[in-house]
C-alpha cells in the first residue's frame, strides 16, 4: 500500500525528500542575503521541483537527474559546501557547480550514478574525493588553483572517464595518473605552467583520444612521432608553446579524422607543404600563425587537390609561397569558408574578390599587409550579408573607395582600410552601416570634409580613426549621433575652427586625439566632463589658459597639450593621482610650478614635460613625490637656483633635461644613486594600457562542436590598447624622438646652458648605463673625472664650453659605443686620447678651443714627455679631501703674510696719520 502511494505521488511530481533537499541547497547557496539565481525555488504555487529552474528530472521516475547550479551564489567569498546536502539525489547524472567560488567540499560526494561533473571556475586547490563516482565520464576542473602538490590519486579509479579538463590551473608537470585513463577521448591541459618535452610514453597510451588541447604552455622540442598513434584525433590544439623543428610531413596523412588543427605561435622552422593535408577530408579548421621564425609554408608544390572544405583558414606571417609569391590556388576549390586570414605574407596581386564571391557565407576576411595593389573592385549587384569583418590594411591599394561598399557589405562591424593610397572623398554612404563598430581609414590620401551622414548614421560606432589624411573643415556637428563612441582619432589632418561641442554627444568617449590640425580658439571647459583616459590636442593654434574643467577628469592618464599658444599658469588642480603622461611643452605658460594638491598620490606619473615655456622660480623640492617618474623635461624655461637634492630621490628616472635655464651652484654628487638607464630594475612602463577602446580582434566565427570548449564567435572582442608614449630628447647634437619600445632603452642627462659651477662630481661616472650626458655651456671647473671611463653605455658625451682643466682621461678610449664626443672650449692640456676605436672617428672640432692640447686629430704634435705622460690624479675616494688639504696648506700662510703686509703699509702711510688726527 505504501509503495502504491509513493508511485502515485511520483507520477504527480518530484519526490518530497528531493524537494526538501533542494530547499536546503537554496539556503546553503543563499547565505544571509539569499540567492537571486534560486529565488524561484519553493516560491509561488509550483510545488513540483521538476519544473523549477536549473532542475532536470527523469521523465519516467521523476527523480532529479540534473542540477545546473552555475553561478548560483551571489556572494563572491570563497567557501566550502557540505557534501551531505546531495545525499537525496542518488539518481543524479549531470551536475554543475561552476563559477561559485567553491574551495572544496566538507565530506565526500557520494553520487554513484553521476556521469558529468562540472566544477570549473572555482577555487579548488586539489581534486575532491571521487572514489564514489566510478560512473563519471566527464570531469571539468578548468580555471581553478590546482597544483602538483596534490597526487591526483582520485583520478586512478575513474576507468570510465572520457573527458578531463584541467585547463587554466597551476600545474607544472603532467600528472602521471592521467596516462592510466585509457578511455579518455578528450584531454585539456591548456594554460598551465607546463614546460619541457612531452612525455612520449604517456601520450602513446591514450590511443582513444579524439581531442587534445595543450595550448598556452611552455612545451619544447619537436612534435613527438607518437602523435601518429592517435588515429582517432579530431582536434589538435598546440598553439602558444615553444615547439621547434620541422612540422612532420608524415603526421597529418595518418590522422585522417582531423577536423581542427592549431599550431600557431610556436618556433617551427624549415618547410611545410600544405599538400600534406590533401587527404584529410574532414578538416574544417586550420590555424598557423607564425612567430617571425624560419618556417616557410608552400601551398603549391607538389600540385594537389584538396578533399576537404575548410570553414576557418588562418595562415598569417608564415612566408607563404616564399618562392612563387602566388595566392594559394587550392582556395579556388573552397566554397564553405567562414574566415580567411592570410595577413603579413608577401603574395602581391589584385584583391582576390573571388574569395568573397565563391564563399557566400564568408564572415571574416583579413588580408592585411600582403602587398596587394590596384583598386578595390566590388560587384554592384552582389550583397554579402554574413560579412562583418573586412581588413585589407597596409597594402598598396589605390583609387577611390566605392560608394556602394555599404550595400555590398551591409552588416559590417569592422572595416579597416588603413595604410593604403585611397584618395578622393569619404563616401557619405558609409553612414548606412548602422551596425559598424570600428572604422579605420587612417594613413591614406582622403580629402574633403567629414561626411555628416557618417557621424549621424553610424550610431553603433565605437572606434573611428581617420588620422593622417587631408580632411578639412569642421567635424562632429551638434547633431552627431556617435553616442557609443569610445575612441576618436582625427590627428594629422587639416581640420579647422574651434573644438566642436558635438563631441559632447559622445558621452562615453575615452580616447580623443585631435593633434596636428589647425584648430583654434580656447580649450573648452566642458571637455573635462567626458570620461577621457587619453586626450591629445598638440600641434594646433589653441590659446588661452587650461580650463578648470580639466580638474574634473578623474581617469585621465595621458594629456598632451604641447605646441600650442596656451598661456597662464599650470593649474594646480590637475589630478596627478591618475595621470601617467603629461605634455605641456612649447606653449606660453608662466610663473612657478604649482604645489599640486594631488601630488601626494602622484606615484603613477611617468612623464612630466613642460619644456620651452616661460616658467620661472626654483625647481620645487616636492619633485620627489613623483616616485615612479621616468622622464623629467624642464628645459627651455627660466628656472633658477640650485638643482634640488630631492631630484636624487627619483630612483627610477631614465631621462632628465634641465637645460637652457638659469640654474646655478654645483651638480649634486648624489645623482649617482639613481638607476638611470638600468632597465633590469624595472618593467617597461611606456606601453601603458589605455582601456578597452581599440585594438579589435575577432574570435572564431565558426562554431566547432567539441567536448572541451566551444570555439565560436560570440561578440566583437576589443582588447586593451597599448598606448605608446613619445618623448623628444637632444642627444648626439640633434633632437631625437623616442617612442614605444625604443623609449625604454634610452637614458640621458642634459644640464647644458645653465650657470652651474664647481667640479664635475666623480660619482657621475657610476652611471654606467647612461646613454647621453650633456654638461656643456656652464662654468664647471676642475678635471674630467677618471671615473668617466666607467660609462660603458655612453653614446654621446658633451663637456664643451666650460672651464675644465687637466688631461683628458686616456681610458675614455674604452667607451666602445661613444659616437659623439666634444670637450671643445675648455682649459684642457696634455695629450688627446689615443686615436683608435671610436676616438678615431672624432675630428679636431671635438677638441678646439683648448690651446694646450696636442695629438691627433689636432695639428699640434706632442713633443715632450710632459705632454705624453699626464700626472696621476688622486683616487676617486680621496679626490675631494686631497684637494681640500692642499688648498688649506697654502691658503693660511699666504693669508698671514698678506695681513702683516697691510698693517705695515698703513702704519707708515701719511694718510694713516691724517686719519688718526681726525
């Protein structure tokens, strides 16, 4: 009777003990604030738990067979879950606890019929006990904190396991227990700390593998021949490792089940014939992005005809058809392509628009930098609705941009035609691309005005780059509709007039570059209301003061207002706590540097450039608040007084320019304590992340079904931008611009054209990594320190136009990188350094104005031993004390004799008697 009642109740809904168990789970996940994901459980009139969200029941028994609790916990605190809460669910087969910040279980999970367990995106440090789950077929532990301190013994008894995902953990070696899982069909070890050679014996045993993902590790050596044993392999993902040598020609003909191959970003060399894939009839995805190594890919020899129809074909930067330099002919037979990327090869010719015509479902076409030429020719009668990514940048394409490109590709989200030779006006029809996310037409020869329809019709636009063209007139009218815009780059054009208020319509603007135009008027105060991260207005004719609205900018990291006619003082309210790069050079700013209230937390500032203004007063002592400063440029102002000792606290400084001021006093000897030029001590700060606003990259446009992960296109992906800082510094007697990676290698000190006095501190010679040192046009005295022979990286050394005396240290000839050297117009004497190595490249102008110098390249020859053998200088450690002792030993006797002489003269002088009588 009891059994009949239970069966009858079961036919109406889930079992009561399972319903009660789910309510306990809800409480456990909810905590004190409850769980919004499970809020519907037990609420309302629905008592049948089989109809609750995230719960699946068996149709016949009404027992819970699936629980999908992914991201079911609101709290982000790491926690442990009581395993006994799952005892009521003995028929559970599919179970997901992913993305819940779980660190482990209290007790042992006793789910003997469980087949699929997903614990990914949690905080497990070891694999939980799985002894009671021998029916398990799929185990996903991706994105946890599992490391090799655990012995993985729990895996040994899972003889039925077919899928194991240990990706994105902290493994440093492959657990040996994996090799006993001979039923495995899918294995992922991606994104761990694995390196060294692959364990061949282990992989040879997994003959049932269909999917293998070892990407994003540090595996080395050649691809093991053992891979040919995995004849059932469908997916082979080996990208982003350090595999080297040739890609085995016998590998792919054996693996005839392959559907997906990715070998990108390794160190392969030699030649690879794409024809070796001719018989892989199931192949759909092939990806090989090379890393500037010696790998050459040939698609033409020997002649072949493919049996496959690719969906995704990525083969970029691989010296494609290096000898024939022809476009891959096998692509003529491909009719189902969704994505093609052949960028950064050299296969000159016309744009192969037949690829678009043949593959009617093509979504992504990337042919950047492959030496294409001629015009962009489109079929007026063809429309390609699936195409959303079109990139033919960095080629030699000429002519006008077809006005009907928007009808040919109406659903474009990314269009990059930059770095070509397009000319004429920008077609207004581009405004019809209503879903366009990014448009880059920079570095062309476009002229005329910016079409109004472009800025009113492209409402989805987030990135607009029109730099380096000849566009003119005004831009962004008041009715601009670019409300989603994050990045606007109109630099290096001929735009004129005032900065338009239409920019305010783009209230999400983060990056704005209007530099190198003919913009006039004042910098608008409202610009501070935008959430700008980077603002560049340099090289215009803007005037007036910096508006107080800038003080509202809390996220600004890069500010360049240089080369304008801005005036007034530097605002003290500038928020230096977030600013990393500040360029105010070549304006009309006056007065002293203000005491910035935010400088207490100004440790983010890397570049401070106020050169060539009319600033005055002393260099403030608070300069050491910029504790991470790398570039300090104060030259070309009217700063006076001594160089502050606080400058020596800038331990990370790379470039210092204090030239062309009125500074006086000695050079601080403490400068030797800074790490100038020592790149080993610090990271590279000049490639700064500027936020997600450009550098677009699509993920896969083709959905490939696999057990490990879904390689599919979901949404346009925008990576962080690496903003490349640019700094101008005078070295080697000329002004040089250093930017990007090069800037981190440059280091220098320029103290020239001041009124500095005293000797050159010998401690300056301890700056062994400095590249440029300019102390010219001062009033420095004393010898050139012998320690200067330690400036091993020096390339430019200018000590001219001072009052230096003594001999030029002969060991300076050991400075192998020195290319500019001048000590002209001093009081130096003796023999010039040996005319060899770098010093054999310096002419007489390096030494002129020193009448007592002799030797090559001067005309005056050294004729006696005194000229050839300079007297020894005291050691560096006692140099200053020795000079002081010598000075005092002669000063006091001379002073006493002079004093006695004056007394005698006054005593006998008649005028002295006259003064006494008065």
